[in-house]
């Protein structure tokens, strides 16, 4: 029986990570991240969204029973739509979603090559809902 050479396996893992980090998507993602950090309007929108999100999270602790739950939820969702109208933020979030999907697919491919029963973290809420419908 062959044993895994962990050093070789880790080296291959680092090579894969380097290839991903050298991709145009990652370069553009990091460029947009820096641009957003230096964009005063984007930073104002992000701070305002985080404030609304914190209010909603406070209400969420009590669920629908909190008197401001629906108002806080609606305000956070409405402001998220407003936030996504900013071109740099929208592009950044789109790239973030694509990179998240890529990394998820890499994880899933590795896990499934070992066994179908290995659990892989899921970040996409749509995929999470789809998988919860089954019993296995």
C-alpha cells in the first residue's frame, strides 16, 4: 500500500494556490478591493450598510418577535440593493462570487475524488437550500 507523501501533496497544493492567485480574476478582485478602500463614496456606503446590517442582526436574535425585525430586515435589504448600484462594489461582489464558486468547486472535486460522503463547506445559499431538501 502506498502512503501519501505529505510534502509532495502540500507542494502541489501550493502550486494550485499560486495558479489561482495568478489568474486575471484574482488580480482584478484585488485591484477592485484596493480601489474600493480608496473610494470615499464606496466606503460611506459600506459603513452605512454595515450599520443597517448590525441593527438587523440585533433584531434577528429575537426573530420575528422583535418589534423592529421586519423594518430592520427591509432596510438592510434595500440598502444592499443600493450598495450594489455602485459600479466598483458591484464588480467586486460579482468577482468575489465567481472566486468563491471556483474555490468551492476545487474543494468539491478533491473531496468527491476521495468519497461522495465527505462534507464540503457550501457558501452559496441557493446551493445550501437545494441540498437541504434531500435526506442524505
